[in-house]
C-alpha cells in the first residue's frame, strides 16, 4: 500500500479530512479503533440501512 504524502490529505469541510480519493480518513481511523465485533455490528447496521433505503425508494417509485 502506498503511503500518502501530507499534501494528498486536504480539508474537505470544517472537521472532515479526506484523502485525494475523497475517502474520509477520520472515519477509517475511527473504525480501526473499534474491536472486530464492534466493526462488524456497525457494518451490518449500515448495510441494513442501505437495504431499507433501496426498498423504500423502490416502493416509492412504484407509487409514483
């Protein structure tokens, strides 16, 4: 994995740090501080929320 130089990390907002690809570095660092079970629970919750949003959007498009 290539190391990022300091000029590749830029300020995206008031408290957000993103790398040159737009990846939220602070979020990745926070996830790496979690234990594996905590990380899995978080990822499952995010996936379930995304599935629910897709279903809601699909149902909304059928109504319209």
